[in-house]
C-alpha cells in the first residue's frame, strides 16, 4: 500500500519505498486540476506515484512538471521511468544536472563507485534517460506557474552543486531536498523535530552549505519539506542546528585529515559520535544501538563525503 501524508495547501508526501518506510519522500502538489511532483524516487517508486495520483483522482496527463531538487539517484533515479508515464509533464533540473538526466551514464558510474556494481543495480535498476526536449533548466531565480501558483527556484549548493530548493509562493513553504539535512520521523521526541546534515559524496562544501541554509531561513518559511523525511517546522531553531552540525562535521574531518589508512574509520566513528551527542541533546528516546542502526548507511555516506572533501582541498 502506498503511504500518503497530506499537509496543507494541497501538498502531500508519498513514501517512495526506497530503503525502508518513511525514509524517502516524493512530494505531490495539487492546484485545481493540475499537479507537480517534486523528486521522483527510484524506478521502483513509480507505481507508488501513480497510485497516489489515482488516490487524488488525478490522471497522469494532469501532471505538468516533475521538479528535481538534484540528481542523486535516490531523488532522480526514477525520473526517466516516471516521465514515460506522464505524457504532458516536463522535468525541471539545475543547469548542472540537465546533461546527466538526458544521459545518465555518469550518474550511474558515480553511484557504482559509491555502492559497488551489485548494490547499485539492486538499489536503482536501469536508469532511463529523459528526452532533452522535455527538460527545463532552472537557474537561480527561475520561476514557473502551475494553474496560477508560482514556484521559484534557488541555487543551493553545499550538499551538491546541482541542487535547487523550490519556494512555493502560495504556501510560503520550501522544498529543500537534502540541503536542509535529513529529519527522520521515528526519532522525533515529544513532537520536537531535528535535522542532521548529509555530507554524501562527492560535492560536500561546508561554506556553500552554510550559505544555502541561510538562504532557506531567509525566505522565512513556516515549513520546509525534506526528502528524508517529511515536513519540518520551527525553521529558525533547525537552521541553527544545521549550522552547528555542519561546523562539527567539518571540524571532525580536519581533525582526522592526516591519519592515513585509518582516516575513513575515524570519520565513521566521529560521525557516529556526533549522532549520539545529538541523541542526548535532542532527547531521542530510542536506544543508542537503534540510532546507530537507523543511521548506518548515512554514517558511511557522510564519512565518504567528508573524505572526498578533504582530498579535494589538497588538490
């Protein structure tokens, strides 16, 4: 069964089914008889998106846009397969990501380098290209209209150089992809939400990420929608937490920079320590072992990303 969480202003989160329940969200925004989809999930997510459209009494022909926040495969791997079902939709993407959507070979190679060929195929399957004629590039300040509802795109690097965040002018809310971190609902304590940066390889840039977080907070949204997972509120507090944790990740990386072959393990140990410190600060009720289990994949990816950042600084 497709899990759909409905919010205000015709915004819904669709559980993409990637990895585990309530880990990876695709957003549906409905305005009258037209709709946009924010991020596509993976190939296996397509039936869930089509089921969500049926649940909202929408036909695939009523989707005008698929908006990608960035082209990492958990966000965009299913774009080609999804677009094949949406005959009237155009796909929006950062100018740096457009060529990868039309020819995903480099995306596949990058993900294979991170996960290995067997794991890559199990996670994402065959990545289908999107015809270039259906791709709309979204530079900073670009806007488009859905049935009179305006969406504005902002260049927000730091997690990836091909990342945009999208302001929905009607609600004042922001679709932030991974720029505003991840916020997994099973760790909420007493309704208090949290964020934690994702420094996934290969384009983590702490200074750029600080600027992007400031940009989002400066739009003064009442809510931000993160891919992992759902709507978060109390944006000034969460933005401050993001800044603190971005700095903590960067300082961790610099501390272990010259530890040779042990560096990656020390980075993983350090990211795990940051998580446990955050558990104590945020009063997460889950046991330490469960927190580390939930974040195991992100600990590995954050450590890899920090290592790439260190190596880039040397070159």
